[in-house]
């Protein structure tokens, strides 16, 4: 499954679904940057097979629920029961050293595999001993198999165990495209190549906005830009002594 910063793109490279810092979704027409629809927060887009957006709901609890949306309208189609993870797992909207997701899509079988990988470590204050660090180190993997046509979710055995699927490697379409992308500018947070344009997640210091923009690689011309997050460049006022 090809990716874009903060989200996913369909097989034809025509539509992308990305999330903001709160997990609110935005669907974009990649030809011109037009916003097609919005959806409420706490979702992470994982795949965009024909007609459906496959997402997971990210909550403070160590659990994942799969949510299917209509790709044309953003309307909810179906939501699974939460799949409980280990109690120490901290799910995140974006990949971190502690939690990451990888997706495989089989459109012929109307099936999506969502591989999750979690790590735990010592979170105390004082410098711990090697023994404490080793005891606090934890790792878990799993796979959610999503049937898109007749919605259902199966939690597969821990990935990496005998007879169970391991985490997928980076897909060839992404690996090959990434080699075409030059080193990012200082304001670029993430980037990927989709068709003939480079998509960049970039911070604009003057406005305090984080935007997704389409760039023409040969000329570095920005074709369109859409605000994803709005932060602030203003400093907090100093408190009186």
C-alpha cells in the first residue's frame, strides 16, 4: 500500500486520506488538493482499497478498533469491537519507537492485514541499573486481518511466532519512489513520491501551520498546499517574578 505523509493513497494515486494531530481525517483530491470530506478525530488511516477507507481508532486504552469509512463521502460504514492489546501498550497516531503499524492489502480478496508492533521500556525518573532496564524491556507484535467486503476482524497470533506472519517489509513502490526524493529541506517533516509529484508535510514558520503540499520534482514548484495542522509561533508570556 503506497503511503503519503500522515496517511494513505488509493491504488490509482488519485485520492489520499490523511490525519491531523488529533486524528481528524481529511480526504484530498491529489490532482488539485481539493478537500473532499472531513471526519471526526481519533482515527489513523491504514489503507484505501476500492471504495473504502480502513482506519483504526486510537484511544488512551491499550486497544485497537477497526473503523471502515466510505471513501467517497467519509461516512461510517462499520466499526469492530476493540481488540485488547497488552496493558502496557501505548497506541499512537504516528509511528514512534514505542508503537508502529504496517499494512498489507489484497484487493482481490477484499482483505487488509494491519501489523502492529509495540515496545515498552523503563519510564522512571532516576538512572536505572542494567538489570532494571532489562526487566522493563518488553515487546509485542500482532496482526489484525480485516475483511472489507463482509466486515469482520480477526486477531492473528503474535507475529514472528512459528507459523504466524511476520511484519511486512517496506513495499517496493515506496522503496523505489523514495530513492527519487532528494534530501528534505529544513521545513519538511515527511515526504513521499506519488505518481509525478512529490508530497511533502511541511512546517510554515510565518503562519505556524503544518501543510501537505504537492511539489513538481524537476522545478520544485509547489502545485498546491492544504493546511493540516495549525500551531502558533507566539511564545507564552513571561510570568512576573
